[in-house]
């Protein structure tokens, strides 16, 4: 498949995942409404995939697992999704961000819409951009230290079993259903910024993306530039959503690369750019796309087949906790 068709394919996959996640959210809302009314039946089935919206729970569960426990049965799918996304980033760079993540999908739609309106997406001064980008790494360090490092195995286990964590999924839903004026203002401000700037939340504030970016620096797969074929037209640098100066790099190793293939797709001369394993073996676009989907789907399948997917929280327990 020509790199020219990679962007329509990526957007199709991105929108498919977004639609699936909206469906998951609606099913979970229906589940909460049904059990809150005391009705039991086929509608009172919790969609376990909703745990994918709980990355903090995933980090908690993974830290507990690493420190000698087992994958907890409270939100096991959160651990499976968290570990799967880490693995995807290790093998395929930050492709989760540009192919799967719903927030990134919405943000991309916003800045592309802004580009159509203004014919440009302004860029912050280099000193301010670098300073703001450090925020996501500070947030990442905060979560990693206080959850994965500072908390003992016993403390992790107690928190995972706590009533607060048991219904972390419901608490997240309630946050958006009964959002405070301050939180709503912040979200609307980020949406407005996303129309003007390219991916401001992902670039400056997302600790998940910061972690995936650091993991992705270990990936053997990188965008590589053929110096003999490149005519230095600058198209690759112009279209990069992460503002990477691809035109002046032999190999793109920065954690800011989200593996979106925009630079490769827009390369105008001789296929000077390609995605390569250790800068030697070119990976066709279709193969890359298939690997992103199969690795993510495969991780969830392994979780299901190994018995680490379905939550052990009973309907009676949900009813008790929701009644508090």
C-alpha cells in the first residue's frame, strides 16, 4: 500500500476506535442506570472494556502486580489495557496516541478544523513550548513516584480493594455527568486551544503520553530519511503534528513522535522517508496499521483468555456502593 493512503486508513481506524469507545461509554451508562433502579437482567451487564478509561487504575494494578501480587480482580482489564499500550509503544512508537486514543482523535479533528478556518496553526515560541512540554513529564513523574514507587505492596492492595477504587469507573462517569463549572471551563478552554494549536493537551499535559513517549524511545522502529533521495523541501516538517524538524534528521528518535505517518505520507519526492526497523528494514504502511490493531486487540484477547478481564465486583456490591 502506498504511503499516500496511510492517512485515510489511519483516520478510519482512529474513528472506528472512537466510535467503539463511545459505544462502550453508552453501554456502561445504561448498566449504571439499570442497577441503580434495582432491575436485573440482560441490560445489567457491565462492559469490562470500560476499564480502558482508567489508566490510573491500570498503573495501580500494574505496580501491585510487579511488586509481587497478582493482577487484581477489581479492574483487571485496566491492567491489561495499560500493559498492552506500553507494549504497543515499545514496538510501534506512540502509535496508540495517533491511531487509538479518543482524546487525540478529537484534538486532531479540532486543530484540522482550525487550520481550515485560519489556513494555519500558530506555534508557540520555542522557549514557551519547551517549558510547557515539561509539564506532562512532571505529572508523569508525580504519578509514577507516588503510585509505582512510594506505595508499598500492602498499601497498593488496600487501595485497590477500597470502596473508592471499586467504583472508580462510576466516579469517572459522574465527573462528566455532574461536571463542576471550574472543570467545564478548563475542558472548554482546552477544546478552544485545540482549534488553534496542534494537540495542546497531548503535547503539554498528558502524563500517559509522556510515559509512552519515553517507552517509545526504546522502539527499534523509527522514521528514517534517505539523505540521497531527500531534496529538503520541508513538507515533512510542516505537516508533523508534533513540530519535529524531520527534514534535518536522519532518524526520528524523539519521544514526541506519535507514529502517525503524516511526514511519510506527505513526502513529495522519491519516497525519501520511510518507517524502518533499526534504520535498515522498511515496514510497509499496511503492515504497520495491521500491527497496531492486532497488537492492541491481541492484548485484550490474552487478558480474556487468561481470566484477567472480567471484574469480580458483583451487582450487589455495585448497588451497595452506589447507594452510599
